[in-house]
């Protein structure tokens, strides 16, 4: 299916029902990326895998398993569809070399939705250490597409919680990455409360455990990272306000610059409303 310049340069519909039929067809054939959340939500994952997986060497039996799980899931959302596809792909490829091939095929696909399946295949591989899994997923963490970057932290969050100490140690190194997407992952994946995800109770009770990450980002120049760090500390302020107040007061003295000031403002927003 040919893709013209008008489609490639589109802004994207505001409502799912307004996504043009031609655009939706291309999305469901994995021939273009989504340009906004509306398009990402509009994709029919059953059609997408039917149109693309045979070309990736994924067996008909694996596809049938995915189709059954999708059909048997109540209140099927886009995010749930992505996690189901990733889970079945992992379970259907127990041999590490086969699983590695699938991860490469998914990770390098033109379709952002297909790339979104890869983080689950990687994250679920308990035969690998959490550090090894994160390292393998680094290209997805740095993916240029917003959707892939969000899915990868959601896929890894349960594994990070389960191996929290090791994950924080690893992510404290990523907090010094030259890539702002990688730096942002270190805070977004560990937020005590997070968005649309299970809370990390240990970090709600003891947010200081994440200081090896937080301290390295207190003057980060990227607003993308600043927002994530501010949201992290705002989360923490709801269960341990004293920690956040003390940390922000220290940063005001030690790091008097615009980046830190912006982070502190976002971090303190809930406490200021209460005050």
C-alpha cells in the first residue's frame, strides 16, 4: 500500500472515530507509525498481527494463541492488547535463540505498535538478570516514538519492583546517559505511584532508596526529564512529605539554577495546595 506525503505529514485526528480510513488501514498493516495517542488507541491489534506476523516468521499456532487470548479478554484496551501479544510471544518462544530473533524483528519494525510488543518479551524473560534485560531493552527505551517509550517502562515496572535494589543501582548509571529518553526512564519506571500502574509500596514508604537516581537528575537540562523527576517527587510527597521538603530545600541551596527550580516547583505542587 503506497503512502503519500500528505499522510506521512499528517497531524493526527483528535478522536478515534475521526481517524481517516486510509490512515487506519496503513496503521493496521504496520506500514506507518501513529502520530498521536488517538491513532495509537485506534489500532486493531488483531488485524495488525494478522497482517504482519507471517512476514516476521511467527507461526500460525502462536497467532492462534494470541487471537484466543484477545478474544477471551473482557474490557480489552490497547495497552492490554499490547501486553497480551507480548506475553504470548514470550511463552511461545522458549528457546533463547528463537526469542532473541523475535525481539530483533519486533524492535526493528517500522510500526511503533509492533515495537511495543518487544518490551514484554524481554521483561518477562526471568532467565536473564534484571540488569541484562534492561540493557537489552535500551534501544526501545531510547526509541524516537512516544508510545514505545511509555510501553517499555510499563512492561518493566513489575520486574523493577521485584528486583528494586539491583534495578536502582543499574538505573543510577542510566541517569547519567547522554540520551534524555534513557535518563527519563530511570525516574519514570520507578515512580512511587505512577500513572495507570501498580504503586511501588517500598518507595512510597522509603523514597530515599532512589536517591542514587534522583540526585543525578536534580539539574537535568531536559524538560522531559525535569517533568518526570518532578512527578516522581510529587508522588513521594503524598506518603513522605518530610523527605521531599528536606530534599528540595537542600537542592535549593546546592543547585541554584532554573532547571532545579522548575523541578522543585513540580515536586512541591501537591504540598503547596495543602499548605
